[in-house]
DNA sequence: TTACACATGTAATTGGTTACATGATTGC
DNA sequence: GCAATCATGTAACCAATTACATGTGTAA
C-alpha cells in the first residue's frame, strides 16, 4: 500500500495534523494522490504504531486541540526503502472515456454537457497550477529540494493543457451529431 | 459504481465470456478502465441477476466450456440512464510522482531507473495505440459509431506523448544530481 | 516435460467511501 | 438563528487485489 508513504512524504514538508493532511491531499498533491479523512486518521494510527511518526498534542484555546504528527528517522528510512521498490503504472478509471466508447448507447446531450463540465474543471485546475508556479517557482532556478515538486507541477500543467485541447476538439466534432 | 457499466459497454461491442472480458480490459480499454478477473466474474453474476446480461453456455470440444454473456435491452436502457449521471474527475494515484515530491528522501539512482522504465512503458503503449489507429481508422472518416472510440484513442496517444516528453526532460535534468 | 493459453471460479485480505457523531467559534 | 470552518474520530459497507484452486490442449 502506498497511502502510508504518501502521508510520510507530506510530513517531510512539515509536521501536520490529520486535518491538515486531509486538506493537503485535497489541494496541493491532489494531482498525484487522493485520500479522505477517515483513511488518513486510520493510517496515522498505524504509522504511529510502526514508529514512523510521532504525535504531539497542541493545546489551542477556543478550538479543539490538534494532534500534530511528525516523521521520525525510522519513517525517513522507511521512505528510502520504499523508494527502491519498482513503481506501477497508475490506474486510470475514467467514466467519461468509457461512455465515449459506447457513443451510440448514451445520451448525446448529456455527454456534451459532461465534456463541457470536464473542460471547465481542467481549466480551473490549470489556473491553480499556474498560480502555484508563479508564486513558488517564479525566481529562476529552484532549490535542489524543490526540483521534484517543480517537475511534478510541470507534468500537471501539461496534463491539463492536453485535456483542455482534447475537450475543445471533441466538442467541435460532436456539434450537430 | 462503474465497473458494471464498463462491462456493459464492452458487451455492446460483441458478446463475450468472462475470460474475454478480462483480456479486453487488459488490452483494448486498459487506458480507460482496469479490472481483474475475480472482479469481472463477480460483477457478471450481479448483472445477470439484474437482467442486464444473459449468458449462454458454449460447448467446446477439448477446451472447457465458456459462458458467453450478451447485453439485454434492459442493459442498454441501464447504460442510457447511467450516461445521464454526472461524471467524476478520474482519480489519479501515481507513486512515481509522490516520490518526486520527496526527492531529497529517495534513492536517486532508483528513481532514475524507475523513470526510464516508465518512459519505456509509455513508448510501448504509444506504439500499440498507433498500431490500432492504423489498422482500425486508417481510411478517412470513421463511421459515426466509431467516432467515440477514435477520439478516445486520440486522447490516449496525446497522453502517452505527453508522458514521454516529460520523462525525457526529467531524465536530462536529473543527470548528475 | 515444461510452459503457456484457455477457462472459471472462491477465499482472504486490504483499501476506500459514506454515513454517523460531536462540539466550539466565527461571520452573515 | 444558520451556515461554514476547525477538528477528530467510529461504524458499516462496498470495492479491489492477491493468493489459492482446478483442469485441458497445444506447441516448443
């Protein structure tokens, strides 16, 4: 399983609570990995049991207390061990493309609407990536420890641009059919 | 859930056995959806119970008998109903990109090797898509019922080309780091 | 004789989603 | 008063993967 490792990777950036992690998965690294909060809380407990993270209760006045998790040296070692294992090709499961395969059997108006919605979502996502790039990586050469993040971001940008171009082309060809 | 609908979509092409479907998922539509054979057999049973597919035992000499499934009219109606529901953005879970996020904490030699392997996989996949395109869609305008398949294929080609370009760039930038 | 393709399934485990549950503060 | 955000968790259910299980025919 790799959710545990994705969490460890997040914690190399900075210590976080379960809540922080859930938001981080929702925004920053949503392009690479997704996870819901029950999953994250469950996994944090397991990681604690393995000694890969430690938690510290942070007392807050007015708000409920937070349990902030940090990666341990053993956790960093676990990351390095994991990084030597081969990676699988990502699984893709895309309803929209499945529907396109059976174009005779689907509601074409609904399909067009779904493609327009998808196009809007990719444009929105591209905008966010551009924003992150401008804010975090505007100044020439990135630091070596940020190089991987920049390259991931570039893949995301290219991916969204590809989808946008494809959606536009498909909408044109579906017009009046 | 959408595996059931992916199976129905496959069966609009032609009747198939569970074994055929497993291969079909592995080759033809692997870009859109993936499924293993226990999943498929389980799902076929459920679809039969709902009346969306019918099965016929095909006696073969020498080989074990096959159960060939066909989509019913009710199944076609279920596909149409499903096609009106909104689609979700596909989930992405890519170990390689997660590792790239924590580039300081991973084994760089292993990472380079993994990217080379990924590059090779994308080149291989691109070759297969080109082959399918040349065999199935070489002659000018596709039939209307094939248009969706062609557009899906074009997305796949673009997707693989994007990955290939990205992998090549990343390998160059990681050289000697 | 070894391996591979055909062909179908079950069992056990792990992973993921949805719904439920609680409770304070802030802003409209 | 209502909704949203912060904050953490459990329970139940559903989906997916991996391993187990069996047996035949064909070709190297």
